[in-house]
């Protein structure tokens, strides 16, 4: 496990294309790297020898109406042949640890409640956060890391709006 490096960009794109049925996640990662919300210390890879087998990213988001900073987790991808070996779990735990050590207050995501619940994520509305799209329901989740409670509507970095 380590921070992503520029030399990893092609391998990260390849793994997201392999892990997902459409190229959306690979394209999103590239666009997020070019966005003002990109936080290099929160782009992590899992490696097996010299091979990048997993990647997770969190970018700057915010909570409206006051613009309180938060993080948007995603995408998380693991090469198909490396799935179900704990790689994704280690990536999420590492990302949360780095985020907390950096003084971040909250991480939000769109994903499976069954998967992300084991990391302490809860339905975001239970924490007073509205999703960018109300149709996301229980799949929009959040986890508080530190600091006072924040309420409002979560907004992802701009590239998410173009999905």
C-alpha cells in the first residue's frame, strides 16, 4: 500500500477498466487528477510486487450551504484477479487513516451499504447530510472522522457532476 505516483496512472486506468463494466471510473479518475479538488495524499494504490492491483481516491467535497470541507470517496477499484482477497478493505482502511491523520472531518460516498457499513459508514441522512441526488437513498453514506456535526447537502468535486 502506498500513495499513487504519476508512473502509476496508466496501471490505475487499466485496473478501473478491468474492474468495471464501463470506462466511467477510469475516465473519472483522470478528470479528478486534473481538478482543484484532487488531494494527492488521498490517492492510494495497492501493489503486488511491481503490479498495481487496487486503487482508491478521495477528493475535496463540501457541505452546503456554508461550504464546510468534506471528502468524497471514490472510485475504489481492484483488478478482478485480486478481488475477494481483502485488497479493497485495506485500501479503504488506509484512506480513512490518512484522512483522519490529515484532520479531515467527514467522508461521503455512493456505494453498497453492506460493503461500506463495515467501515463505519451510515446512511448519510442519519447524519444530517442530504445526497446530491435524492434518488440515491441509502446508497449515499457518510462517516464522521472528527469535529462537530455538520448538516446540509453534500457536493462532490466537479468531475462527478459530469458523469
